[in-house]
C-alpha cells in the first residue's frame, strides 16, 4: 500500500518537546455538507474553469477561513471515509471506518464503549466540549445533551440531529426557537433569527464561552455547525448578499449517459431532473458560507485576545461535500470529488509551517491518530486503520506529495461502491457497473473512464492491489460479496 516509513526518532523528539511545555489546546470547526469551491483558499489553487463552475466571478469571499490556510497547512486531497454525515463523523472521531463502530449509514448509534479522541484527551487532562450537531446517537431529533458522551465532558449544547436555524436558551437548556411540526419535531424556520439566535452565531457564542472558561487549558472543543447543509435559508443580511449573482449550471450538469457510471444513479432525491439550479437556494448556500466565515473571524480574534493563538491547534474541515449541481446531483453520497473530498486546514504557529500544502491523500479516519500525535499526547487510538501522518505537518517542506492511497466506501450497510484514491487517480468498483478509473489531473470533471485504456493498465493494477489490501485492513464486509471480489 506504499505507506510511508515514519521516522520514530523524530516523532519521539517532537512529542517530548510538546509535553515538556503545556500541551496545546485543540479547536475543531466542522461544517456540514460543504463544497470546497466556496472557499477562496481552494479556488486559488484551481484553474478558472474549475474555480468558477457556477459562472465567471461567482464566489464567496472567505478571508478568515483563508487565513488559517495562509498561517498553517492546507490539504488538497482530504477525503471523508464515507460521504454522508453520521459515518463520516464516526471515522473522524474514532480512527476507524464507520462500519467498524456501528454507523455504516445515517441515524444509527455508535457502539457503546467506542473510544474517541475526546476520551483519549480527557485521560490526558483536557477539558472537552462538543457543541452543535452530533448525529451519532440514533434517530433522536433534536435530542439535546445525549446521555452517552463518548468522552465529551461538556455536551450541553450537543444535539443529535437536525439543521435548525434559530436557537434559544431556556430554563431547561438550549432549545430550537421554531414551531413544532406535525411530527412533534421543531421546524427549521429562520423566523426572527439574528446575530445572537441564528444557529451558527449561537453555537459560536457558546464555543467562545467555553474557551474563556477553560483558557488556562488544556482544552479541546469541537464546534459542529449544521450549515451550509439545507434547508437553504439564512438570516439577514446574508440572505440578500448573493441574490444578484447569475448562477449558471455546472458543465457536468449536461453530461451524457456514457459519462455517467452505474453507481451515479439518475434517480432519487439528489438527482436534478430538470437540469436547472435554484438560484435562491444557491444564494442562500453562499450566504451561509459567508456567515460561517465571519464567525471564524470571531473565533480567531478571541484566541488572539486571550493570548491563546500560539498555544492552540485550529482545524477547519467538513463532514462531506455538496455537489451543488455538478454531475446533475445535489448533496453527497457518491465518490465524486466534490461529494467525498472536503476542506482540511490546520494551523499551530511555531509548530506547523505557514503556507504549507499537502497534496498526499489523507482521510477522516486518519485524523484521530494524526491530531493526537500533533498534540503530543501520551495515549492514542489503538487497533485502528487510521494512520498517523503528523510528520507531514511538522517537517519543514512547503509541499508534501506522494501516491499513497486511501479508501472510501458507500454509505449503506451493504455498500454499492468502494473506492481507492491517490493524489491523482481514483478507482471505483461497484456491484452495478464495470470499474471506473478516473485521472483527476487530465479529467478533473470525472467524466471519462480509463479503466480499459492500456496506457493506464499499470495504474489500475496498482490501485486494485491497494484496494484489496484496504478492504482487508478495514474488515470490509464486501469481501464476502462476489459482485465486488470479481474486480479484485
């Protein structure tokens, strides 16, 4: 699988230097269903054609999120283990693949006793808090402050499910400030939400309160924002900021049947039958991203004010992408890049070089082992397929590139596709189609299948070998399915 050989002596040296001082704090911001083309720091790495798929100059300015990239490291190939909410979050927090912890699809409960990064950091003396959408405790909605905490000592502002727009404090704790639906679940109305009650602002306020309370550290707080996931509505003034844009349909909206794999089914809620975007929905998504960026500015300013910037690792990422019309689809669930690849930015002044770019692949299951090593923790996640890539972040090179592979799987109990990808190629096998091999450098739109091209025979063989090893590594149930093993 061409895993890199880690320099153990360097790791020991780094860990010793970190633990000799006060251990750094950790702040994680995770957005929900977020297309990375909406972020300036990613657009500037793309050709104009790729950066502006919705029209020339159609963009959101994100200076605060971009500053994390400028002052730290940006990953160009960070893939989620499974491109849907619950499974992706499970992998991110545990270092395991979602089916290994009981969450191969949405609305399932993570196994009791599952060890998360919060559990490990609590044992290391960290104060831990999770604020926002959780989505790992079954069907409860909104289900504030779930009983099973999985290491998050303060989970008062954790809610299990939902994409609510208006929150409030009550004598009984936080609640959704919206009418109840017929099903007894609060609606996702914006209502009179303002800079204090709109969910992104409300949850950031609670995050800043926790940081102030625990400023003497060490602390770990994860802020999980429900935006820019639908419903596509946002508070004023963000609701009108992008109404003037003339949103165009992405070129891949109009692809042919020959350019459409069997696993990209032309049906279902995510499929766009009329081949048209909703401009109001697009403007609202852009508005949500702008609101998020403004709140990231508040977070970074607070860390500066409290003199915590140099002592804090800040991570910005998403649980999965959003196709936003690409490939005639909304949302996620398929192995196309804008569904399965997300932003991943991390900064720690003095420890992680500024302006660094990592082009080598990494996945959400690798996050836990990597961040625990970056924190200099004495403990880590054990018996997990996730890998520790902390050396990629701390060495002095400005760019890290390799052809190491990583593994993705469909978001179903019995997956209908499996994939392996390196920094350029992606192989997808399915029980519905022939294998598809993409060359992301030659064909960034992912429209052409090179699996039968003799010029790609060696690449297909290498990735097939890696795919088989990955399936064994993650205890993939599809190893018992001839519809998949025939391609191995």
